[in-house]
C-alpha cells in the first residue's frame, strides 16, 4: 500500500466524515429531543448547496455564497416546521415519515423544475484552486483542507455550546428527559425550534462547502440523508459525541474501502474475482460496519442515557 | 367490565367482508373491461397495480399488524426480481425452480435485515431498514456482470410447462390477481389467528405481552420474514411483467411509495393496502399525463393524506357507513 495515497485517502475520509457530522448533528438532536424523524433534513443540505451556487454565479463573491447556504437553509427549515412538521410532532413515526417524504419529493421536483435536472456549475473560489504540498511529496487540494478546518471548528463550537452554555445545558437536558424539563418551566417547543434551526443552518453550510466537490443536482440530499442515518444509528441516537464518532468512522470506512479494499482482496483472491467483489463490498462496507455495531451494541456506540418514558 | 380479548363485532366483520369483496370485484371487472376493449396498455398498467398491491399487502403485515415501520421493503422486491433476472441470464427459466428460489432469497434477506433491525425500536428501526435497503441497492448497482446500474433485460419469462404461458398478457394479469387474492385470504386468516393477535397486542403494549411470557421479538421476526417473502413474490411478478430488472427497483423512494399506499388505503386493514395501491398507481398515471413534474402535485397530496386522512380510504368509507 502506497503510504502517500493512504495519507491522502485518510484526509479524504476525515473530510467526508466532518461534512457528514454537520448534517448528522442537527438530525440526531432533533430525534433526541422530540423523537421526530425528519426525512426532509437532506433537502436542507441540497437547498444550502443550491443557494450558494446561485449566489456565487450571480454575485461572484464566494464569501457571500457560503453565507447564503446556511441562511437560506435556516429559512427553509423554519418554513418546514411551520408548514408541516408542527402538525406531526404528536403523531406516530409512520405519519412523520410519510409527511416528510412528501416534502422531500416535492422539493426535489421543484428544484428540478427551477434549475433543470443537470448539475449546477459551482467553481472553486479564487484563492483555493491550489494544492497543499504534504510531507512526503503528495499534494492535497486546499479546498478540502478548508472543509476539514471549517468542520473541525464548527464541531468544536458545537461541543462548546452544548457543554459550556446554558442553552446547551437545556438542550442536553431535553435529550434526556423532555417531559421533566417542560415541568420545570422550560419551553421545550421553542428549544426544539432553536435546535431545528441550528441543524438546518449546519446542513445548509455543509451543502455550501460541499458544492465545489460534489455535483449540485436534484436529489443530492437523499444520499447524504441516508449516510447521516447510518452515522446516527452507529453513534447512538440523540448523542452529538456519538454523531462525531460515527461520522468519522463512516467517512473513513467508505473512503478507505473504496480505494484499498480491491487491492487487499487481491492478496487473498484471484485478481478477476477481487475486481468483481472489491467494488461491491466497498459500496456495502459502511452498512456492514453499522450491522457489526448493531450486533455488539444495539443502542449505538455512545448512546444517550434517557429517563424512562 | 371484565377484560376480554377484542373480538370483531359481527356487523363490522360483515362491512369489512363487503368492502373487501367490492375491491376485488372491481379489480376483476377492470381486468375484464381492459381485456374486452383490447387495451394491452391498460392491462399492463392494471397488472403493475396488482403487483404493487401484493407488495403493499405484504408491507401492511409488517407495518399495520406487527407495528414495524419498514422503510426498506423495496430491497425484498428487488431481491425477488433479481433472482428471476439472474437465473434467466444463466438460462435457468423453469418457473417451478425460479419462483421458490426467489421467494426463499427474499425471505433470507428479510431474516437478516429483520434480525438486525429488530434489535432496536422506533426511529432507529426506520433508519436501519432504510440503510439496509440502500445496501441492497448498491449491491445491485455493483453487479457489473448483470448490467450494473443499466439493469438487465430478461429475454425469457418464467416457464411453467405448456398449460401456463406468462408471455400472454392476460394470463399474467389473472395469475397476479389470483396470487393477490390468495395472499389476501392468507393474511386475513393470519391477522385473526393467535399469531396475529399476539402481534397486534404487542403493537399496543409490548411490555405487557412480554410479561405474559410471549417472545415478542420472535413473533415480529416471523412476521417480518413472511412480509419480506411475499414482497419478494411481488418482485418475481414484476420482473416477469416488465421483462427487465434494474437497481431502480430497489430505490428507497419505492419503499416510501409502498408505505404511502398502505397508509392511503388504511393501515392494518389489508384490503386497504390493495385499494391504496390501485388508487396510487392510477393517480400516478393520471398526474403523469397532466405534467411530467407530477411529484409537484403528489408530494403535497401525500402530506395532506397524512394530515387529514385518519384511517385512509377504508376509514373514510367506514365513517360514511357508520350509523350515527
């Protein structure tokens, strides 16, 4: 195995993991507090990417574009709450799944009508077209490093807010025992709206940052939504630490699996068989990791200890 | 009042039987009309609805009766269809071998997915079934020998000797209806059996059933496997209808659509799932003729069904029918 390639792929894995974390963090808190499943969360990621792409092409300012992503996604998230989500909080999970599924296919189609089925152009910002020289001689795109840095800073900020501020304390309390918090006079509904909004903004920011390296097209949110589900199940529902651990695990497993699994199989299998099995196994790897975690720890790697309901 | 197991009241049972017979009679009438007017397009559309109705019926066992909200049932549909496609590709077109093999494969897939997913509850269960469904989707995508993401054309439909030829559209349509009816009668029997009662009681109150000594998890797993096997059978019919299989059959949107059919018709009623599937397929057809962007109309419709429609279409009929 080429150590330089390994280094590059490790960085790619961390980059994908942090991007996933930005999407999964909001989603897991929403589950944790109100026990609501929201399939439309991936849509917010897509909305963020589209908002950034449009602003970038119209204005030419990249900073403006990256700002537009989270802001528009925040607006979309609050609109989602007003129009659909607030009616299904008290319903069962099946109703939540169907209502948010309806939203998802509607927004995907709306985006297709407004912007066409093809991917939108999303050029790299000026000043980020260069690559960083890594120790050992390999090069790495600066933009991906920027994603890693932004993801790490936001993850750190999120943990700081959750563990060091009053609002964060209330959010953690709500994830443990929302009914008790309500009794103590906290407006859990408003707290939830705050978390939903923050989650939407994070997802929108992730979409804006991912814009230059993925195809900005209708349905791009579905893919990330399912990956975020795998992250949440692996990490433990409702737990932000779990989401971070799960994101990095899924990001690394997916990236390393795709680049090295076929070569590793060649050591054990004839080349033709390895070429056949390798890619198939690599695309299934994160789900197998999830299955393994479920076998060992059904509640995920870092479950939230909840009060009995 | 002493606690008694909930029995069907006689009028309610009769109303259910009447509505179910009406649904199946209407379907048969539609088939006869389409055949009489010599409309192969409509015959194919109706057969498609029959096949999806079988899948929705199977899903209703998992969701409506056992309370397991699966968002990955398209995978079992796909497994059934792919077994037909792959065996036909290797020249194995004997239906007596193909069909049991396909149903067994779908049942095994359901056993593995159900066994893992049932370790969790609620939201996690939904997410995990969705994730495993997606795993099967990627597996189908990476089968480069069998068409990869382009899919695989089936050159020969399943062969059942000389007396049953599936290349005749009419035969396939009536066979699908017979299978659907048989599955419906089987599941209705199951629903009122001890097995079905345990499932429904555990849906109401899992802890109490466990305290009474029922291995709730095992009952649910069996229900999930039966549901997966029947969905696989629907996949078998679908592959024979379209003479084609592709990863799109396993798309998670299909899983969502199946759930929508069940809820649209009326959760846990069985004949509701059949009705829901027909309304869904016909509505999709009508909307798709109005505009290529039918999802713009269908998404909000789905939200409205959830928000307004308690009990689905069957519930609606009952409310109109019920004496004040």
